[in-house]
């Protein structure tokens, strides 16, 4: 169903582009150079066949866009992409504990001031 609507959506987009490109230009950019009394400044533009087709295609394009959005939201609710790849949701671990970290080779060698209580890296002994 989603593929059919997507194909219709793409065909509508191509048709809309074609119809807009076939229409006659009504002057320069932003309404400049329309000329005469029946140009861009008139109260109501003439409703041509291409204009009506453009409005119809635009409305159909918006409807298919909304339909595709609703279908995509319905398909993606409640699951992640990893669930769809593996086929089932992973089970959460019952007891997660931090392993003991062996930091013997990771830290720099101790210095003479390491036993000093003012060193920020060494925790102070509580009394």
C-alpha cells in the first residue's frame, strides 16, 4: 500500500512540475512588469485550464504527502530499527554490575607528592 501511494506521489510531483513549466509567464519577478490593467494587479486572475490542473495536482500532492506521513508514523511506532533487523526485541539484563577495572598499566607512575593530602587526584582520608 505504501509503495503504491509513493509511486502516485512521485507521478504527481512530475506532473505538477510539467504543468507549471507549461504555463505562460506573467511578467518579471515579484509582480514587476505585468503591464496593463489585466496583469498581476487585477482583482482576480483568469482561471485557465492549466491553472485548474495545477491546483488539482497540488491538492493531490499534499494529500499523498500527508497519507505517506501517517503510514510511516504508524509503521514506526513502538519499535526500533534494531527490533526490525533481529526480529525480536532484546531482553534486558537482569543484573548489571560494573566490572572491576584493572588500571595498573593505565595510570602514570606514582610521584613523591602522591601521598600528599593537597593532591587533587588522591582522595583525602576521612578521619
